[in-house]
C-alpha cells in the first residue's frame, strides 16, 4: 500500500515492477494532516484491484473517516490527491495573501481571521492555517512548506501533461518555492505568509 504523495507516474511504475514479482499495489494517498491522523479521521483516496483493496480495507477503515475507492488502477488515487493538493496549496496561499493584505490595510490579522472564519470566506484551510499565521507558530510543524514545494510541482507537471490550465497553481507554487529559497522550507506551511510580508516590506 503506497500512502505517500508520489505522483501518478511513480506509482504506476512501481505497480508495474511489483506486479512482475506477484505483488499487488493499493494506491492510497492521504489527506488530513497530523491532527486528523491521530484521531483516525483522515481521507484516504484509494485505487487498485478490488481484491487487494478489500484485503487492505480493515487498515484503511482504522486510519480514515473516509476511504472511498476512486479508481481501479494504481495511479488513480494519486490523480485524486493532486486535485486535493491543488486546492489545499491555493487555499493556503490565498489565506496568507488575505491576512497579509489585512495587515497592509491596517487591520489586525487576528481579528480579520476571527471575523471571516464565520462567513462565506470560511474554509478548513483558512481556519486551520490562518490560526497559525496570526499566531506565528511556524516552528510547530504540522505540514512542512517543502511538502507543498514538492506537491505543487507534481500538480504543475500533471497539469502540463493533461493540457489543463492551472494559473492559480502556478502562482501558489511560486510562493512556496520562494519560501524554500528563503530558508523556510522546514517550517510549517503557514509560514508562506512570511514570503508575502517580505515582498510587501521590500516595496
């Protein structure tokens, strides 16, 4: 069972090599982070042959609140995970931009976060990452920025291969890449707000 976000090509390649040795692969990338993992509340996007998936079902159900089968072949789970990562990466970048914008307008980011999480702009990412952005808790790593450096690169590659337009992915990827260049890659991904703060201060 492959639970890492490795991209479709890597998982399809591994599945092909292992099949030659009589080993089946269940593609099962995970979304939810450390906190949800501890609570057994993950989303696992499962793909693979029906028999191996059923054999893995007890473990999947123990780890996940939801473990839907999204395809019959290894690689399908990775494709679904890349859609998930596109949304998460763009949402994190948007939350950072919004709170940095609030600072530039003279608003208190903590108040902005508290008010907006109750309205139409609310999301899990804004609630979760926004809290860490306003608290500056970047050293308490729940999801390192370098994970999104990797994952947004995988999203971009898959979009190029599929001929899909992904302009927001490109912008979010630039922010994460810049964060890595600034030495923030091993901090929590909410530290991407520091990239925007530095850009604002340099103007």
